[in-house]
């Protein structure tokens, strides 16, 4: 079947194939000149054709993550540039970023301070190993991150993604107990509907069904707390729900079942983002902390999404007043400019590794790009922007306005719940019979056509704009979404 993007893949047959290749190029040129509504993508009503210059040579080679590849490539939505609150699509229309890219562009796009820091670092030191060597920027970045974390979360281990940060934290937890002579503590506790990346550790403690079921048995010795989502009790709650703190007590049941001497750590997202913005009930996280303390279990907060201002404070642990033993972070650490992640570790946990000979490696773990010079430079510049522009405080001040705008969608067709905290909101839609996710996906496509980028998971729309958003842009964001929701079936 002819696909316009395949023409550059078919040069392997030798000179005899050049005529066929030229015929396809001519067909493509004719297709590009057509002015019908279907344009380049006649299978998708209303899609805008791209110019020849904007078109990639080939869409087939890239196996896209978390994407229905065939559906996308039949009608691609390509972004070619970005500045501040907006992307520019391949056809030239502006698209407001209502999702901070993928929860990561907290300071907005194309920030000159970060651009210049990266450019300077590439020219000065493009790579340096951090195995038995070091470079100044990594140490500076670690100190800057530690200064933002609450309590004695003073030690920073760098990774390259949220998935790596989670697997790092889980390994630290296991090694910590072994270092203290409690090697029997190997069980890990996650939560239903939790998302902790896509490493084998992360999907094992995670609780999103599709992320788990295709990959066999995963890690053994893992259990899960119940999730806290209850539409009947908590629909349309603004901020933390009143109902559900008691669900943390299920950890007591798990301890009784397996015995505390076998349990290493509990990991949860303070606010579960990727599963559809689940805000913790009042007192829930504090109760988890109490139970973990009671039984000597480490508590890990996955703050890959909530870190760096999303809730109006540097970290959600500060917002909720609960100090975990470890915090994972990524995304907003470099404003999404370059991959980087980290694990913040409390001092007593770190010191447990420091009891052996000084010439002995304390943790047999790390990545080639841990503390990469360019990522470190991007992180330092990003943290400078957060501080200089008061973006965390800005998020806190905008949160009430954002909340009211989100809840104004109540009563629109198919909307069955709205939940929010800080500058994040989830709008849950009633699923079409036998077509879970179809309604939200249609909303995503139509929002893009109308100039708004949203994130969807199942039939839940997630909104998490850059923290630089203005009130009039909040109005515009929810105005577009409201119109789209009114129009879909």
C-alpha cells in the first residue's frame, strides 16, 4: 500500500528501482498540491496538510512510545518549534501547551537562560565520567537540588529518567536494609493505579494494568496498596478529598500478611498523575509515614511529576508536610530540555552505606550519563529560573484561579468528575460503551486542531500547564476545552 512517507525507504533494490522511486516522488508531489479537505491525510477528516519542506523523510522508522503508531502516522500531529506557552505545529498553527510537554516544561519553552547554559557547556565540557571521576557542574547541581528538598534529604544520586530514578530508589532501599544486617527485607509495596516509569522495578511496583500485563511475571515479592479513587465519595472535590485516609491502613494488613521483617519499602506518588490526577485524601500520606516508621519500612515518594513547583512548592512532600526517606524526581529538573533525573536520599539512609572501608565502593549502581555535564548545566540554569522568577510561588498564587476555571466545566456533556490541586487538574469523562478512551482521544485531537495540547489517559483529560501561564491564558485553555467537550458525542 502506498504511503507518502515510505518513498525514501525503497532505494535498496538497485538502479532498476529508481524509476519506481521517481514515480512515487511524482505521486507525492501531486498529492501535496491537492487542495481537498482531506489533504495529505484523506483518512482523517479535517487534518491539515504539511508543506513538502516540513515533511519528515520517513515516519516509519520511529517506533513511538505509548502511541498507536498506525493511527498516528495516518494523521500525524507534528510540532516543529516552541516558545514560552506555545508550540508551533508543522502547518504553522500555534498550540498552547496545556500539559507542560509531558509534565516537564515548568518554566515554559525556549528559555534563553537554559539555552545559553547548554550551549556554553557543550563547548566547555561535553562529557566527563562520574565513575571514579567528577566534574564541578554535577556537584553544584546536586547541592542546588538538595537545598530545595525538605528535611535531611541531603544526598543526591543522579540518573537520566524518572524510570531510572525509581529503579535506583528501589535498589537503594534493598541495599540499605542489607547494609544494616536486615537482608530479609526484600519485599516492595506499590499502589494500584500507581505509575513509576517503565523499568522492571517501576512496572512491578506500579499498578496500571496495561503497563504490566504484557511483560510476564515481573519482579517477585511485590504487593500493592489499594488506590484512593472513589467517584461516589469524592467526585468534584477541590483539592484533597475528605474521604479515604483510612485506605492507608491497608499497609497494616500487608505487614501482618508478610511480616515487617520482609518489607523493604513503600513507594507512592503523592499525587498520582499519569493514571488521571488522583489527589491524596487528607491525612493519607501522614498515615503511611506513621505505619512505615512503626515497622522500619522506608517510604519513597515518586515526585517525577509533582517536583519543581507543580503544587506551588518545590516538592509535594513539603506541600503535604510529610518527609519521605527518598524522593525521585526528573522532568522539571531540567525543564525537559535534556534528560536528567535524581533520587534525594535522607542522611541516615546514606550513612548506612558509609560504614565500610573508605576505599570500598558503597553502592554498585550508576549510569554512564549520571550527572552528565550538559544536563547538570541545564539543571542549574533551570533552578535559577525557578528562583529568580518565583515560579513556585507563582503556581501557588494561580492555583485558586486555575481551580475555579477547571470546576467551571462541571455540567458539560459526559463530564463525570473534576479533581485538582496546584496547577494540575483531571477531567474524567464517561466512557463510550465498549470504547474506553475513545472520547478523551477525540478530545485530544480536536483540542490540537483548536490550538491546545492536552494529555489523556483512558477517558481522563490531564492538564498541567507551564508555571508561567497567565490568567488570560488559563481562560483561553479552559475555553477551548469547554468548546471541544460541548461538541463531542
